[in-house]
C-alpha cells in the first residue's frame, strides 16, 4: 500500500487514535541482560504475569518500580477504582517511565532499553541487574497511535527516545519516508536502526557538551535537506529542549501543531518527570 499522498487523491485520515488498556501491575523475571551500546542496557523480562500485555503505540510508556535503599522488593501499588494507586498508609515506591521496546507474545518476552544517563535508582538497577532477578511494571494505561499516512515523518530525540524511535522505524511500512535526528554522546553510542522505510539518520554527537541542551539539535535541523509534503513530527528529549524544538518547527519549518507530538522524557534538575506539549 502506498502511503504517500498525491494530488487528486482524498486526504487520508491522520487523526491519532487513543487506545485504553486494562491496567495491571506485574511481577516479572529477568530473562536476559545485554549492553547494546556503552550508554544503553537492554533488559528482557518474562513470566506468567506478562501474558496479556498490550502496547500498540510506539511511544507508549509503562512504569517500572524499584526497591528503595536497603530494600529488595518495592511496595507495589494496586489497581483501584481510580487506576493504579497505593494501599492506604503505604508510601509510593520509586517509579520511572520506560518505553516497551519489543513485546513478543509467542516467546512471552518484553524488552526494555535503559539509557544510562544519570546515577539514579533506575540506572543503578539496570547496570547491576542479573538474569533471574525480579522486576515490577505497571501499565501501559493506554496508547497514542500515530497514523502512517503522511508524506514523511520526522523523529527527533536523545538517548532516552531511541527505544521509541527504533520501534517506530521497525513499524513503519515500506514506502514511508523518515528523517531521524538523534543525539548521543559519541559515535560509539549510535545504534543500528532497522526499517523497511526509506530512512535518513542524522546523528548528533554531544561530546563534552552537557546533555539537555538544544544547540546540537538546532544545528542538525538547520542543516537538513527538508523534504516536501506534509509531515508528522515526533520529539522526545529533555523537557525544555523538546518545547524549544516544537516551537522552532512550527515557526520556521511549517509544522502543523496538530501533526506533532512533543514530550519531555526527562527534565534537568528533576527526577521521574514526563511532560507533553501537544495542543
């Protein structure tokens, strides 16, 4: 099927679809651990409680729960009338949002990729976890499904966005055109990005520059050979940078605010933050 839009054809439906999922908290087992890049660890989870897991949006996020200091098991939330909530009198556990990188219902496996970019509880868990350890997840609550029917797609993000970017590239059909602008520390942290689509990848190397600054992204976008036609822009990186990039695309690159999804996957100086800037 040709997803490109040509004159004379009816405009395809480009409305994102929201899908709700049954909310569950799952206790799982670590099946594999693989360092896929110097700053990226892939953890594969399995277990009977994984069956029935659902994730249909490439940038879905689930919550992972981590034991606090001196603990081996976190106090887990329960599913109540208002969704995931804590039992009365029980403090919330340490929780962070992650993209379901790959779910295989036949093998009953779930891959989660951890960007090693801060010395927090999630990073400590990811760099020390071993096969046979336990892991705890909740959700996803729902999915935001972005249609394929654009002339081209623009995906922008740093290490924290690479799992979602890689998943989107694998899901886009042949004939799609995609431009990726991805920032990593250096060339050693570039990932192999598989896709049937026609993909152009621009790697931005941060080097000694601190993470969470817009300059590398801006330089890359200014240097792009811009494709013609209607495009969907997806941005995920540090929160203020994502907001700046969204504004830049609208003001300078003709981006339609209705065809954008901009998220702050993290925020400088804050822990466990996840912001959205969509209209």
